[in-house]
């Protein structure tokens, strides 16, 4: 089991404001309405970022951004990331984080709203986005997909299938899912196979399953 207090202390220091913020973030990630965007997801993103750390210019900023990237999660794409970035901007200065790094953390958090906006040469952004998408190429993909569906339980099946299929098609259409060489080596091929299989399953599950979504 991860000692989240120790993990946060190693990253952000042990001053009272920092410890209070770490406790708040852990509580946010443990909110009961979450099914996929949980502490398990945070742990997975941090682990993946660690494997890609040599690709980043500021791995500390990347790790801080990982902690914040889904800190606010209400199932509202774009809005959640903006609120999470604002949270980082408002709380990190009190922990002694330099202004330039705070700005970088907020920028990185906002990037996770749409990974395809990542600019060429953005090494920090590439590591965070690749770490966030690492789940696509790992064992347990079916569990990930099921948890995403649970988080959108309020969306009727036909609408969810159409929306999810659109997300998968957009990802599959990209020449490369991952921006760092190491991530491509680790996850590109299995990720594409996993998403193609999910897309086929979504099509088969709809009435008249041979019709396009």
C-alpha cells in the first residue's frame, strides 16, 4: 500500500501548508463518486511518469501536475482540468513552489484536457500525456473501460457508445498515440489493439450491431 503522505512529502516538502495540501489532494482522489479517476489512477500515472522521467525537462513539475491533473473531477471534460489547474495555481505558492514551476504545473494540467493539443518539443507535456494514456497499453484494459462506463452511468447507452467510439476513433487516427520514444516502445502496439477491440465491442453491442456508430 502506498504511503501517500510520504510520497507527497518527498515531492513537495513537509511544511504545514504542503502537508495540508497533500491531505486535501488524497481526499479529493478518494471521493466516493469516482470509479476510474481514483488513487489507483494517480499511482499508475506517477509510476508511468517515473519510467519516462529522463524524457522530461522538469520531472518535478510533471509529478506535481500528475497529482493535480484530476484533482477536481465532476465528469465535465475541460471544466475539470481548468478547475484542477486553478487549484494548483492557488495552493502551490503557499508550499514554497517557485512561480515559474507553478505556472508550468498549471499549463501541464490544462494539457490533459486534450492531449492532441500538445506542441512538438514540449518534453514535460509529452511525459505527462504519455503517462496519463499509459493505461491504454497495459494489461487490465477491460477493467479500465468498465470503470470509465461507471463514471458515466448517468449517460444512456446509445449516447455513451457514440461518444466513446468518437474518442477511440480520434485516438486511433493519430499517427502516434505516444510522444516519447520510450512510451511508444512500451505501449503503442498494445494500446492500439486494445482500443480497436473496444471499438468493435461497442459496435457489436448496439442494436443492429453491424451499423456504424
